[in-house]
C-alpha cells in the first residue's frame, strides 16, 4: 500500500465534517473539530473553495457549505451504480436473444472497464470478467467511447501514448486509429475484428445518459467460428437495440441529441 498524503487526508477530513454538521461550518469550527492549526485550516478552505468543493454561505462570508463539485462527484458515483445494475439486466436480455457474450463498458483514460457481463450459452465462447481492463484502441467498446469524445479531449488522451498491440490485428498507428474512429462516428457502431483476442470479433453501440452524453458502450462478442458479414449486421442491430434500451433506463429518450 502506498503512503498516505497528509495534505489530501486533511482536505478530505474537512469535507467529511460536513456529513456531521447542519450543512455549514466556519473556519474556527473546523479548527476546533480537527485540531489543526488555524493557518492550515484557512489554506485548506481557500483551496477547496477555489476548486468549487466548498462555497461561502451568502451573507455569511465566514461560513462554508458544500459546493457544486461535490454534487457532481456524487452524481457521477450514483450514475455508475445505476449504470452497472441496469447494464447487467439489459446485457442479460440481449444475451438471451443472441446467445452470445454481452458486455457493458465505460472509458477510463485510454482503457475500458467492463462493468457488466453475461456469458454466451454456447460451449465455445469468449472468456472474460466484469471489472477487467483493456486498452480502448483494441476493443469495439473502446473505439466507440473514444470516438464519442470531443476532439480536444481525444487529443489530450492519445497524444504521446503508445498504442500497444494485443494481437496481430490491433491498431498501433495513431493515424489508423483516428481513421477508425471517424468510421465509427459515421456508422454509429464500432466493430473489432480479432484485435483484442485472435479468436473473437465484436460489435458495440453507444449508451447515453439523460443529457445525451455517451457514458458507456454495449457490445456483443462472438468467436470467429460463428462470425460472418451477415452475422455482423444482425449483431450490430441487436447491440444498438440493447444500447438504446439501456439508454432509456438512464433517462435518455430516443431521438434526443
């Protein structure tokens, strides 16, 4: 286990005090409860307020309450919990329809994390697990999620990053990846042909939240012995339908931007 950072610990202690208060605290109250030097408390409160984790109470400049940033973090946490639970249920429904392995994944930097998974009913099937991480550029879900990023954010995540190969078919050139992402945006679904597993192909579709933002991707993975161009089109429709169903559970309405 790594070493705890004292300054971060103290900042979190300050924020957690608000869980035990009536909603507002003054600098002297924080000083007394945490037994910290007044100068340290002042610096912590000033920093947290500058980052919108705290705000001063209107008309009471010496008192603080939680800021919008804490709400945003809490909302994102709740969203992920809902997404995983709802994703698992929708993935099960899609898997029952097609008999193949279905995943729901989210993007973390340049990797995807599988938050829901239902196995294929076939004896020959893809072996994976919820919680597993893979390079985004090697997967259908990852390419779809990267393609949904604003251009500036995509540049920030990809610039200077080595595109490591998982199979001989993996994309390792930045220009090739950007071309692939453009194709994903054009088609609306992403396909991966033996790029993360030499024996498996996959198709993925976008999952949107109530604001219309792409927050996840739903994919169907198939061993090459059951893959064909006709099967790809069929699975693309199923993945898109499942992703739309999950989006609806998250509050997104079809046709919404």
